[in-house]
C-alpha cells in the first residue's frame, strides 16, 4: 500500500533519550537515508593513498556513477578506469574474459605504467560465481611487472563480516611482502589522514630514535613496499585492526592498538603500555596534558552554555569525546550516531547515569529527512553531519579525527571549537565535498 510522505517533522524511530537507548545499537535497522554531508572517505579516496597505482572498477554502469564522480571531484581521473558489465556478459558467462581483456586494453592505452592495479569487483561477481583466481592469475602472468590487488565494492555485504572500510584497509596493505625487519622502524597504519606533526605520539617515538612511516607519507611505490620492514604497526583507528592482524599473520609484524580516547588518564596509561612494550622509559606527557586542559578551559569560557551537537563522523570514539566535554562543563545536548563501538560501553553507561536527557539521533533513518534543521538559537556542531542536521553554520569541520591525536589533538580540537563558535562557515558548500582533506574541484 502506498503511503503519502509527510514533510512535517517526524522523528519517530530516529530519536531517543540516552536513558531510553540500547547499546550498542539504539535504533532498528531498515531502509536507510544518506545525508548530503560527504566529508567521510570512501574506497576510492582510500585506494588513492598508494602511490604510483591505478584503480579499475568492474561493475554495472549505474553502480559506477558514485565512484567515477569521486575520482573526478578529487582531480584523479588519470588514476581511474572502469569496465562496464553488460547484460550479455551475464547471460553468456563472459565476465572473466571481459575483465582480462578490459584490463589489458586499459594498460595498453595508459600514458604511464602503473606499479600496481587496484582491481575492484562488485556484487554481480558474487551473484555470478565468477572465477577470480583465473582472472588474477592470468593478469599476473601477462603483466609480471605490475602488482594486482583484489579490492571490493560490495554494499550487499555491508551488514555481514568486515565492513567495506575494514576490508579496504586490510587490502590496502595486502601487497606488502615479508622483508628483513628494522627494529627501529614503526608504521602508523589504517588512518586515511596523516597524523598531526605536533602530536606527542610522534615526538615520543622520534625522540626515542624510531623511524616512523605512514602510507600518507609514501611518495613512491617502493616507499610503500618498504613499510614491510617495520617491526611494529601502531593502530589508532579500530577499523584498521583487521589489517594489523593480517600483517602479523602474513609477514610477522607485531601491532599495538593505541586508540584515540579522550580520557586523559587512559591516554597516559596507553603511552606507558607502549613504552613498556618498546622497553622505553615512561614518557613525561604532563606538559601536553596541561596544554590540553588549558585549551578546554579557554574554549569553555568562550562557548559557555551554548548547546553543542556532535556526530560519529568526527571521531571513532564519539562517546569518549562527548564524555570529556560533559566532564569539562560543556553543554552537549545531541549526539548523531547510528551505532556505537563495543569499546565505548562504559562511556555510554556513564552518560546514561549522569546525563540521561541527552538526545541521540540516527543519521540514516528516512524520517531524518524532515528533521527541523533551522533553529532560532546558536548551536555549535562538532562534525559535518551534526552541522547538517542542526542547520548551523557554526561547526568544526573535521572528519575521522582529522589526523589529530592525543593530548595535542585535544588541544587543537578545543581551539577549533573556539574558532567555530566565533566564525561561521559556508556549510552547504563545505559538506558536499567528498573526502575531507582531499583536493576537490567542487
């Protein structure tokens, strides 16, 4: 039966007080809505981090629209190609030949020779039971000077197994092969955005004589391959843990999960555990902690009792961040998030006990299309989705922590909050750009 769509505000099923919410999934899953806040990265952005590589997507024409637009918007069409699966390929079972011949045609026509090909398959390949081994074995034999990486654009599997983001980060390092380990080399893996140079984590490790490497810092494909020399991988985003586990299993790299939490004591404990693992003296981070506390105090004096809305795209530990703000006197009233990480359970229960009236909004519920987004009061948003749903031009434009980490990251976030409160931004113009931190032609 058809139902008339209503345009008046109706947040049924998309809004709950935190006291009424369940953990880790406050809302039921179903038909999903995608807001026009586009700053989060997708698989195209992430794959482009590998230098001297070329991406090839093999999919139906309609499904290719989003990825080709991503490549175009970030000015990287010269590193992107596509192969269209048509109805006749499905009927006559020629998908394997289509891929082999299509890749060959692309490579023969490219004006440069890529060191690696990121070959993305799609949902159709799973439905058709195509022979992936045949395709990749043939291509590797035909082009022995090129590395071929199997990548996946399969939204139909988004709710089972590894998420697309987790799978992409795992595959991102799949070309690394075992090398002799350098005990003084450490990789920071899994983050789309390079860590801030002023982070105390960078200072602690470099002062101890360690060489640091991130995929973001690799300028050549050989730089990327040399990441296999590191003895240790540090992971500070939870979606990269499967990648670290895979590297440990395949090439013997140990890893340490060092999450960006906003609890000052927990941050220090994590640094001490890392120091113990490396055989270092526990680092003195008192100066960094003092600077973070002072920055939060300045932000509170400036922002006062202004309502604050936060969203999950700002940081992977959004409840840890919210708890920190509340403990420092900020007036957080809204959290925009569909689910929470299991590791945030204690933060959730703390807020449920001490701030039970905070509103949690889903971001992907269809009713959110009609949320009242223009209000008569000043709201400070932290994150693009929070800015979109509250309709405020006072917002912190950061995605996935923006490369900020630790006490220094907290200090910089506090300064960004002050700036957002004092200065408006062109919200519509900013949030429609895909891939925060990437170049955009929009």
